[in-house]
C-alpha cells in the first residue's frame, strides 16, 4: 500500500465547531475527538472505535478527513463502502471558513472543520474569539485567549489575575540579574551566529552586523505534540505554524524540545524545519536524535532560520522519520526564542 503520509498536512489547531452538522460557520471550540466526528457523520457505534483507531494510526485529524478520497479511506483500512461514503459525504463539503471570518485588530484566522478561530496579536492588546475585546491586564501583562475567557501572562515582577501584584524581592532581583547575565551570554552567541548567517542570506551580505536588532520572544508556537504510531510503520508528521513577525524580520531563532519514553528499546526522531516557500538547502534547519536501551530521554535543539519578508510568515515543521520500539509516545514542542530585524 502506498504511504499516505505525504497527503496529511496537519494544522496546529486541532478543533471543530460546536455546530459541525450545520451549515453556518462559527468559532471553533476545543476537545472534540475523532470518535465524536465519526458519530456526527452517522457511523454505527460498533464501528466508531475501530475506524478512529485506524485514522489515528495514520495521523489523520478532521482537517485531513476533508481531503481524503474513497480509495484513500479504503487504503487506511475502512473497508465498508457505506461507512466510507458517510465519511466522504460528511467531511468533503467543508470549505475555507477563514474567507468569512471576522478576526479583528490584526488577528490571524485559522481554518477548522466548518469553523474558524482567531489568533490575536498580543501587541495590539486584544483577546477573545474574534480579537475584539480590550485586554484588562495591568503592568504590561498580555491577554491569552482561553475557551472560558482570558488569562493574563504577567511580566517578571508582577503576578495575580490581572498582573496587579508586584513581588520583586532582593533575592528575586539577584536572580533576575543572574538570568540577565546568562541571557547576555546567549545573545553574544546569537551575534556570532548572525555573522555566520551572511553566507546563507545573500541579500544581507552588504549590511554590517551592527545595524541588526535582536529581539527576545520566548513564545511557545504549538502545544506539546504527540506522534503516535504503530510499532511496524515509522510515522511522519507535518505542521504549518503561523508566526506574527515585523515586516523587516531577516531571521528567527527557535528551540525544539523533544522527549520520548520507552522501555529498554530504541527511539528516534528526525525533523527538518524552514520558512514556507523557502525550502532550499541553505535555509533549512534539521535535527536527528536516536537512542537505544533507555527508559526515557529528552533533548533540545536551538537553531537559527533565515526569514524572507516577501514569503508567508509561516514555519513548516516536518518529522521526516520517527521510530520507537518498546515505547509509548514521541513528543515535541516548538518555541520562538527571538527574531532578528534590519533596516
């Protein structure tokens, strides 16, 4: 059977709308499972669990279900023609819901299954399903939209629901100074990487490094992703991750945290990441990690990626090979450490 991994381009938001069986487009809500979707499609209760397990083994979620043909559903292992027709007819009618979205204040729209969600720009100071509500956080706190409302992400030295409480003590000031020195050392390393980047980004070769500006972001770009798979077939996985960046961004710095658990077996995770539309060899970053006879292991890659302001502000992250034996899961998380701008 031909592999289906190349067909499955998964988005970062795993959500569907609370009216999936209707025709109106609404905001996405979280927590709906493949079993719930199959039930909405009219699959008999006795077949739902079996079909959901086969879809999960091929890393299929609702965004992929909208693109599968009847033959591809059969190749996955959903044999009954009646069930395949129900799934195809139910999911294939979903269009691009972002075309009718109402994201406000520079909010970024993410397409879901018969629904859309908005990613709010923290610099604008808004939150909510459509980014239309003013953030009430104090002292430079940033609103993070949640299904129940919002949560204030407070800067160092503040705490509380609205970041009104200041808690800097002498010990914390000393700790902050220590961390600032550590950050300066890391920034010095980044400046060295900037110098090396000149032979990769040709349009910056004539610019002196002193004109560049490095900004610290420390933003988690995706949730802790789980790569589930069978013990026989290696898993591949692709994400398209939107990032809010200034127009004069020339490079980004990301960290990839990976973790896997197994029991005296072997585990591996190979990946490659780059800006969407810029997948040439000099613009890619990759990581390869493999271990034998370990109970659990974690590792972090911190890498710099060239950024072209004429291309989409989207990061492509591909797991090109993942394998484990005697294990449970592979996990990873992508974090934006910072970005580099120039005049």
